[in-house]
């Protein structure tokens, strides 16, 4: 054994990174795991003349095949056979943290347990019998306080000892019924296993009973592999009858049962601690209540959009007046020529028309930031989980969806670490329907102009419509393209806390600044392009039907006629909106050569209340912006899925806009 390889596993927040840094110091290498864009950290240290390479596994709660992170960890353990696997365990939450350790032991890893956060354990007044824990699990257990580098020498020593000694066999007793089946499958697998599958047969058998897709794929490659799978499937079905519940659920419960017994043996807590409900628990009784949870969530969202509109409006007026003044002054100073037209009709009217909505966007980000930091967003996902499960979708998908309210790009990126390939693809494909902040200006403008008394509610309806379309699309795609299981959900509910002003403001600033930057770059480019096409051919009346852009718009306008806005300016706005959704408003500003206040007066000559509404629906749903399309391509790694996202959204947007318009007309709206 020239060079040892060890890896670090653990639940998120158990202190894995801290231990990793303690062990490896500055000698670190960061890259990606082969084939996937999940961070891989590696480092080295020397202990007693031995060079030890450390690989940091992704933080996970378990080792299923459901999520990329967990599969990476599992594949590494099986293929690379590290000499030692150190599990960093948060000692204040043994019930949950030991689950991963148990799974690693079942897999046959040579485990050393790092019992971290011992300072917190002492603070709580708990007693943990470390020796007993080590004895019952048959592995070394080292208490540490990683944040103070305490216990690291002992940890290194335990690693070295474990590497030379190897591991003891570990087995959880799943009860007579299951054990009998496991034995039978284990024998079968042992008969046909070849060198390519270097894992314990019992583990493979357990995973087969859990219906693990990856293990099934592996076994399929063995001679008579299919036979084994068929046999295991029928046995698992028979077991399910006997147990009266899903086999996978049953196995998970048995593992937790084992842990619960283990913790009772080894941990002593002062009396009365567990019965006390914290304030968080009390709030959760209401907020994640089965009946109140979803109505409360919608109520909070509704309040948010009311605030966004009502509080934002007066500030918007100031900005609007400022740009109006700027435009007039420019015209006045430069006179009537192309440069003055470019600056005042193009840039000031277009970019100004978008920047007017900065106050609304700042308030939206303030609200989202507050809800995130106080711990409510995690609850919202939790609450929606039940709802989404009822629809056959995965609850965790709701987190990227909520992020999509800010911008679809981080929303789509957030799908990366969370989901199985199936759930990931689905969640990516539906994310563009989550109404991002770039679409907010369109609603604020149209709702404010056509529904001034109910603007907040109309905006809320748009967001809600986006969510509904997203969910229905997910349901449809799931049944069309991916039939199969839903991953079980373990979701952390962090305690509620009052967010610090600094953190909320910082979030708001970062996100709002992105908006301003976008206004200065892609949106400015878009409106200049619109201005140019509006001014050509030379000598044409600016932004008239005879300009190039007029011809372009007229070509597409008939397409939108059934939706009630079949005039060329709307077509042009939508086409250029694909650059960035803010450009829809910017384009209208450039075409009509006025800022928001002016648009308020001009728009009613083109739109009715009804067609304004269907235009908002269209803007919400049709084709994602170019940047989103790029990220969808990047994350799905497929032009087919990307084309589907674009084609489907255009179809749905157009259809919904036409439906709203035509049905509204029937009812005489
Ligand atoms: P990871 O998600 O597992 O990588 O966890 P980190 O290493 O990032 O640690 C999460 C948090 O716990 C950080 O704020 C650490 O400073 C803190 N932490 C790590 N070890 C200890 C410990 O032993 N005691 C206490 N009180 N905090 C710790
Ligand atoms: Mg970490």
C-alpha cells in the first residue's frame, strides 16, 4: 500500500468541508466529477510517512440511485474501493446522520465515523457513549470539533489503523420474511456474479428489493441477470402483500428503527428536552398544516404582488418623469436628426421604459429574499410537495420553480444537484413557465393601464397561471416521456429566524443589479436594433408600417390575430422579447417613442381590456428568452429537449392567449 485513498462522506452541514480542510490544508484540487457538472474536491496529506489522498464526496443523506449526488458517491465507493470511508456525522442529530453511515456499512465500505459537533453536544448537556457506539456498529468512532480542529490527530490515527485492519461484516436484521427472500436472491447473485461487479451480493439483493434502477441495469448485464431480476421482482411483490406496505419503505423504516435503538443505547439526554416545542415547531403547526399550508402560501404570494405593484408605483413615476425629461432635453439639444432619434427614441425610450420598473423589481426581490432567509421558502416547497405528489410530480422540484420567479436561469441551474435525471429534465422543461422578474414590467404596464384597481390581483393571476401551466406540462411530459417512480422526499426544515437586514439587502442588491446590467447591455442592444429597423429604409417615417420593422411585424401579425392583438407592433414586441423579456416593454417604448406614462395613454388605442389580458398571457408563456434557451441546452445537453421546450411554450402560449381572448369574447368581456 504505497498510497492510500480515503473519502469523506456525510450529510450536508455535518462539517465535511471543515474536516476536509483540516486534513488537507492548502493542498487541494477542485474539478468536476467525470461526466457531470458536480464539484469534485481532492486533497492530500502525509501522516506517519504515508501519503494519503482524500476525496470529498458530495454531501448526501443516503445512497440511493435517485439523485446524481448520491449516485456519484455510490459509484465512487464501488468502482474505486477507497481504503477508508470517513463518515462525518453531526452528533446533535444522530437519528438522521447515522442513516448514511448504515448505508455505507451495508455497501461494505471500510468505515470510520467522525462524531462531529461534540461542542454542541456538550452544550446541550447530552452524554454520548462513544465506545458503546463503536462497539455496536463495529467501526472506530472518533469524537471531534472540526471547527476548532479538535480530534484531528485521533481521526488520522483511526484512519491509518482502519486501513490496515479492514472492516468487519455488517448486517441489519430485516426480519424473518425479508431475510428469507434476501438469502435466496443473494445465493442466486453469488452464482452468477462475475468480476465486473465488485460489491457484496447481499447489498445487491437489498437494492433489488428496493427496485433500484441502477442496480437492475448492472445485473442485467450478467448471464441470467434478467432471470434474477424477474425472480426478485415477483418475490418483492409477494413480500409487499405480506408486509402490507411498500418494500422499500419497509426497509428504510427498519434501518431507522435500528438507528433509533442504537441512539437510545448510546445517548443520554437530560429529561424533558424532547417534549418541549420550540417556537419554530409552533409556527410550523400552522404554516405547514395540511389544510392551511397551501392557502397560506397563495396568500403570501398575493400579498407580495400587491406590495410589488402598490409600493413600486409612486417610485416608478419619478423615474419615468426623469427619463421623459432626459428624452426631451436630448431632442432639444441635438435637434431633429438621426443621432437624436437614436438616443431619445431608441435608447432613452427603450431602456428607460424598462428601467422604470426597477422599483417593482427591487420590491419583488426584497420580498423573495425575506421569505427565503426567514425560512419560509423551504416550508413552501414542503407544503407544495403534498400537492405535487398528488399530481404525480416530485416535491423537490418546487424549489427551482420558486427560484424561477426571480430568473429562470438560476432556477434551471438549481435542478442540477437536486434530482434524478427524469425529475431534472422535467423540472428544467417546466421552469420557463415560472414567471421571472423580466416579465414583471409587462404585467405592471398592462395591468396598471387596463386594470388599475386590481393590478396586484391581475399580476398575481399571471404568476399563478404560470405555476398551473408548469404543473400541467410536467404532468403531461411525465406521462408522455418518463413513466416511473417518484423519489422519496427527505426535506430539511431549517428553524425560522429573523433575517438580518444586511443579508436581505445584499441579495436584493445583487439580483437588482443584474437587472440594471441587463438593461445596459442586452436590452439596450435589443432596442437599438429595433430602432435601426424602425428607421430603415432611409427616409421612411420612424416606426411606421413602411419601415423594415413594420414589414417584419406585418408578416407575423396575422398569426396573433385570433388572440386579439393582430397588429404589427405587438408582433414585433414579442419577437424581440425573445432576446430578453424586458425588451417587450422596451420595444413598445421605442416603437411608440414614449415612456411608461405615454404608453399608458397610447396602449388603450390598440388594446382592449381583453386583448391586453391575452397579451400578458402570451408574454408569460411563449418562448423562453435566449439566455434561458442556452441554459436549457447546456443542462439537458440535448437539442431535442431544447427544441421541445421552445416549441411547446410557443404552442401553449399562443393557444392560451387565443383561448382567453375567444372565450372572453363569448362572455362579452
Ligand atoms: P459541510 O456541508 O458538511 O461541508 O459542512 P461545513 O464544513 O461547511 O460546516 C457547516 C457549518 O458547521 C460551518 O459553519 C462550520 O463552521 C460548522 N462546524 C463544523 N464543524 C463544527 C463543530 O465541530 N462544531 C461546531 N459548533 N460547528 C462546526
Ligand atoms: Mg461542504
